[in-house]
């Protein structure tokens, strides 16, 4: 384990303190769990998985204009 000093707003500290008492765990565990959840939710793999779940069944732009605009944008970005 590594000790880390961080600054958090008073309201966040008080909420974490209440949660730790309610759950009967050290306050540092609350911060670790929150950071782990944030990192998991914002990882590139998780974002890709979520986008694939929403758009994975799409076969391509349904609108011919969107298809042409997409191709033109791709050509310009190369």
C-alpha cells in the first residue's frame, strides 16, 4: 500500500466519513473503492465496450449523406 495525501472538498470528506462509519470500514477504503470504480468506468476498454453495446449492431450510416460526409471527413484527415 502507498500513502497518498489528497485534498477534497469538505462536503466530500464529510460524506466519505459518514459512509465509512455506516459501512464500518476505514475511510481510506471508501476513497479506494471510489477511485477504482472511476478508473474502471473511464477506461478505454470500458468506454469501447459501452459504445459497442449501443452501436455494435449498426451496419453503417442509414443516411446516404452521412455516409458521403463520413468518407469525405476521413479522406481529409489522412
